[in-house]
């Protein structure tokens, strides 16, 4: 059966509409922008963003008009699935062909209001978006409890695709893993291995070949107290906010 880290002979039958492994966006390569996500394949964007199965319709077949040769093909890289504890990350961690079962939106494991997903450009890299709010430190801890970290949005492609998923789940601002709390104006990715990507205020610049998507006029450290970054789920732009304010938050599996 087709699994996140494995191969599945019957998975190849999916592109011909035959029975086989379950169809979720975990196993497919996006063809480009957000419009190629679940809705175009007959499933609900919100459902797939939460790690659900597509209902009705089928994925575009490779070679169809307007689709690249790899579109709709299952990803087959990696060894056979090795069972692990199921986490809220858009993957079938325990190898039973069910994605995120009982791992998301559960008070028992601290994921109330959370949904797991993957994005097509990184089909083996899981994310967890939680709409229950935390301050920045609380969001860091919640991610760590799922063996994740606050997400690093390091490229335009990743930022755009994560935004498309987030928009299906919330319209709120979302903590991700960027802060200049250690040194004002030196914005770095969260954690001891996080590299600086921005230097300065709203008139600053990217550094170390970094990427940034600040909204106009930010970061501005308003009232000398905005040291943590949020993602606007509707626009994909970033803002700086007080780290003690409560927002939704986005975690990812470390690479």
C-alpha cells in the first residue's frame, strides 16, 4: 500500500482510477499554485488541509492538457514505512493507511483545534496548524510536545503553499518561528540552529540569502515591544507582534 515513506505497487493504479491505496494530498505533487490543491481534484480544501481523504473526483492524470508529466503521480521515494507514534502532521506515521487518526484535535495529546497537512513541494515534510491560541513561548512548547518546531517559512514557494492551506482553516494571524528577541533588528529562525534572514526595520534587508514577506511598514517594533513574527492567513504577508499576545500557531517537522 502507498505510504508516506514507502512504495506501493497498487498506488500506481490510482492514476488509472482503480482501487488501491487511499488518495490524500500527502501522496501527490502539486502542479504549481494554490489552485492545484484539493478542490481541483474533487475534494474539499479544508478537509485535505486537515489530512483527510478526497471524496469524489480523481487526481489529474499525468500528460493531461496543462498538467506537467508528474502531476497526479504518487510519490514513491524512500524505504517501506516504519511504524511510529501517530502525530498531527499530515502523515500516516503508524503505517495503517489512515492519516492523523486520533492525533489531531484531541485534548488527550494537547492538539485541540489542530490540523496536520503537507504541501506538494515537500510531500514528506509535515506541518501542524493550531487555531487554539498561545503566546509565542506557549506555541514553542506546544510544537516541541509534538516533536516539532515553530515553522520556518524560508522560501516564497513554501510561504505561498502554507498560506493556501492555512486560509482553509483560519482567517487569523498565526505565529511562526521568526524572532528578533535576542537582538533588535536581527530576525532569525527559531531555535539554536536558526539562521538570521533579515537585518533592520521596515527599511532593512534580507541577509544570508534569506527570504522575507513583511507587509508594508513592518517590522517596526511598535512601542519597542514587537519581537515575534506572525503570518496573515489571508494575505501570506508577515507582521511583527508582541510575543506575549496570543495567536494561532504553525509547527513543522524539523528537516
